[in-house]
C-alpha cells in the first residue's frame, strides 16, 4: 500500500510539473508574439500639415528633377503627374514610408530584396481589418520614381509620349490606380496650383 501511494505521488508530481512547463511555454509564445506585434509600427494616414512655401518648393524640386531625367530617357509618365502623385501620397515627403524607405507612392512588395513592414487598415467584406503588409524600400527617391514609372506604364498608362497631363490622370483614374473617385481631379488641382507642367516643358525640351 505504501509503495502504491508513493507511486501515485510520483505520477501526480510529474503531471503537475508537466502542466507548469506547458503553461510556461504557452505564455512565452504569447509574449513573444505580442512583442513581435508591438515592434511593427502601424502605417497611419496622417492629417495634412501646414507646409511652408520653402518646404513645398524643396520637395517639388527633389522629385521633379529626377522625374524629368527619367521621362527624357523613357517617355513614360509626365513629370507633372509623378510630382502630383508624390505630393498627394507622401504628403510632401513626410509620410513614414517616404522617410523610412524612400517610398513615395506606397508601392507594396520588395525592391531588390529590400522592404519594410507596416500594419495597415484595409477593407475586407465591408469591415476594416488590420493587415501586416510589406512595402518596397528604395535606396533613394530616384529609384522610387523609376520603379513607379515602370509600374504605371505597364498597368495604368500604357501609351508612351502622352503630352497631356489631364489625359494621363484620366487614364490613372479609369484603369484603377486609386479607388478615390476624385483622384484625377486632385492631381490636376495640384498640377495647376504648383505649376508642375513647367517640368513637363523642361522634359519635352530636354533641358536637364
């Protein structure tokens, strides 16, 4: 009887030890997963800020000069359209994607094996859900613009040598570049407001 009781005690101790170890492993896994989740930032669409005239000019020049050079080379996307998209989608270069990854246009995926991760809000079955997304990381703004031009010319503006920015923005809208029904008009407004068509003239006259 004494041996049988000792046997049950050993079994009970082993079961309790196993339960404690299993609980510890589970908690460690949850903590690790929670830590990993907390280490990935959430990409938030910031509210528009007030930018000085100098800040705007500096950003437009930083995007416009490489946009002109790239257009002269491949005749794909007018510089005015590129600049307007960069202004609208990166908020004059202040978005997290722009500052962290030189990604002016929110293009997902990887670029030459480089990427950054952000949680984003997306609509699925009518509900807003949090999704971990991978965005391309570029070594500089020129690489971001060149990659954007390749994507746009392949899927949205398939004709080369388009000389009208309004035609280009209309094609972007019609071919589904953005879900915003006012996307083209917003781009047109920015092009007019900041005289971005001057960069088109510069590119068309090849003064780079």
